[in-house]
C-alpha cells in the first residue's frame, strides 16, 4: 500500500486566553495519520502571531520544551502535512503566514488545486514572488489580493473561491477571526465542534474534536464559509449548491480514522460494509480472515461476519513506523514494509487465509505481505481489496499522478494475483461504492476517470521545483 494523502487541518478559538498551542497539539495528534512529513502551529496572542513548523512527526517537532515557549492566546491553527504539490522541505510546511497592508493571516490547507499551475503563472506575471512550491501559497496570495479590495477577510475568501478549482478544506486565522471553508464539491472533510468551556474547534475529522474534549456540532457544508468571531458564528453560503457534492470516497476506504464520522456516515461502519460486500461478491473457502493493519481491519471483520469464516489477528504492525507512503523511494518503501509488519505464525500456519486490504497501487507492498504469510506457513492466500482497482490518477489530494504506476492499468486481475503471489484476488465492485457513503454523492474518478473538474495539463508533484530548475 502506498497511497498518499494531503494533510490534516485544525483550528481553535476561545473567548479568553488559554493554552491554545496544547489544544492544537492534541488535535493534530489525532490527525497524524493524514500527514507525517511535517507539521506546524501558529498561536494568536492579541493579534501577535507566534509560530513554529518543521519536518517530522508531531512529537518530534513539538517537544514539551517547544510547546512551553508558546504564549497563551485566544486562537491557534495547526497542520500536519503530506504534500501532493511541492517537495518535502521545511518551506512547504504549514501554516502559511502572510503579513500585508490590511493585517496578518495564517492559512492551513488540505487538498489539491487542479488549476494551481495556471493561478501561479498569473500571479508571477503580476509580480508575486513565491517562497514555497506548494499550492497553499497560491491560495494565500489570492486571498491576500482579494483582501486588499474587500471589506473583510471572509469576503476576500469568498471572492478567492470564485477563482480556485479543485479540492480545498481551509482553516484561516486573522488577528480577530478564525475562519474555515470547504470547496463547493466538498472533496475533503471538515467539521467543527465546541467544548463545555465554550471553545470552538475546527478539524479535518471528528476524531480530533474528541481528542480535545469538544462535542461535534456538524460538518462544514461543501462551499460553506464559517466565521468564528466576537459576534459568534456566522455562516456564508453563497458558494453552496453551485455544483454537485463530490466527497472523496477514499476517505471512507482508507484516509480517515475509523472513529471519525464524515458527512453523517461512520467510517467504521462504512468499512465493515465494504467487507460484507466483498464476502458476497468474492466468496471463497478459507479457515481465517485477517486484515492488514490498520485500515484493512474493519473490512476484514465485515468479511468474517458475512461469510462466517472466523476473524483472526494474523499481522502485527510496528506502531512506531509510519505508513509506507512516508518513504519516497521504492527501496525505502520496501524496507519500511519489512520492519512495519510481521506475521503471527500461530494464526496462519497450515491455514487457508483471506487477506483484506484497502487497495493495491503498484503491487509491491501487497506482494511482500503475501510473502510474509507464506513464510509463516499459510497454505493458501486469497486477497480481497475493499476498493475497486485504481485506473486513473487523482488531482484532488491523493498522490496518484500517473497511470504507468498503477498495476491495474497494465494487468488483469488474474495477472495481478500471480504477480503478488496470491491464490486469488477480488476487488470491491464500483457499483457497491454508494453503499459505503450512505447513498451520498462522491468522487470516484480514480476508479472510473469521471473527473468533476478540468484536468491539469501538468500533473507532476514536483512541477514547481522542475520549473525553478529549468529557469536556473
């Protein structure tokens, strides 16, 4: 498994000064699965911003000593990053901070603009100087440009949304306001809640609200802008309903934590349902059902329940190793698999095993996992995948940028089974995806090629780095 997704965002606002940096830290800790390359926090102390960001996991970047240096404040925003546009450098860590004629701004972004290259070129021609190679800085420039002629920061954001295309869930902090917004398609999740002490919290997933003791209020609607300020909450809905909702279906299959609820649907129940559907569409005689930790476990439980085959724990994950997609090179990725997972021989030796995982991209990781189970003595291994085959790249925040890297584009299901060393292979049918989302509208372009927006001409993750090297 080597799917990569872009980022988790978090924001907090209280009426009185409090330790908002710790709020951010614990909220981001619950979102660490969404980004493990870098992280950052910006604290607002009466209009003065204090920030720290760097490459690494949250507990590496924010030690107890580092957190203690933040002052108390009424607001803070934070971010955990895996970049789908721009390289892995400290400059690309977020939040992005802007100082301009009408004040300050700190911006966090989850998603990927499909028109980032065009917007960046336009801004550069007008004199903008970029310090990062991420599309978040492009968003910050456009909001700032609009703010110079708009009466408020929320109206500037609304005007910017007329220009932005693609996926963006944003958390923005000005000296006086905390603002969140979700693109009109609602590609990426965003929600907010409130603590018993009256502190408002915004997060990519509801699990982060629970982590800081906030009660879930509701999801931010696609196209909605919500302003948290001295006058309470204000909702701006001028962008709502302009286009059809297209939440990324892979949020339910892989990205989100199982204890989150997204747009009213439990991620845990969604994955259980995927496993049940797999048991009905791809039945097989076996002795045990096991899942690949972590996102394959719920689907494995669903398969077991529907098939009557006992559920077992056959693979153990090293909890101190991040997801395999952290390693950018294939050699490093394979090394990560070797130390990340180990098979429990007592659970699989001499048994016919149904192995459940969320996806196959290149096939290398799955081949290694099948090999681990063979070495542990499994007699037959039937792989079942809780998503359809990846056939098309994604331009909305999932790092699948070329069909040449997708094994399902080059091989049949039977050929893939042989390549990964499995006795059989079955995927979730595309027709079953609505059952995972409660019947809601969603984006499944990576499975069927039906894109909700225009496709960018240049899809390379490092396209802005390449642009710089071509000029020098």
